[in-house]
C-alpha cells in the first residue's frame, strides 16, 4: 500500500538547478522521516538528505551541503529536494525513501543527468 512516486529529474547543465518531488501515499506521511538517496552506475546507493517528521531536522551528506535543500509539505504528502549548483558527479538515479513498519520503501527513481 505504501507508494512513493518521484518526479522532476532531467538533463541539466553544470551549475544548473532542479527540484525533485516525491508524492507519498499509503501511510501517515506527517509522522515519518523521509529521505532522498541516489545511485550512480556501478556505485552503492547513498544517502543524500533526510528530514524528520517532528522537528523538521535536516541531515545532509557532505557532498551536497550548501547546494541542496530538503523540505516537506505535510499538507501535500510531498517531500522535495532542491538541487542547485549541480555538478556532473551528481548524475544518478534519485530515490525517495521511507522506513515504515520495519521495511524500507523506495520509489521508482528519477534520473538526473548533469552534462554539457
């Protein structure tokens, strides 16, 4: 029943910006921490950022600090990732995540390609 649907990926030039969205359903969105992860070809999936349900505390990977911002809108059951100053090494499939009832749920992913 848990469903996560990412959108907003695409092709962008280095230095450009994208905003990713993740629409969630099937659980009480407002009480769960949400996260964004990414996976590049041949690499492990890695945490990009997460945001808690209660205090909206944000946690970022070092490689995106100062460039990316995670946010959420509980009225829309949506978590966002604003990505600025994009670099070619940011190229990856970006996944939305929630841990619900001891199970890790993922969306289908959205491709972000940073290239000239």
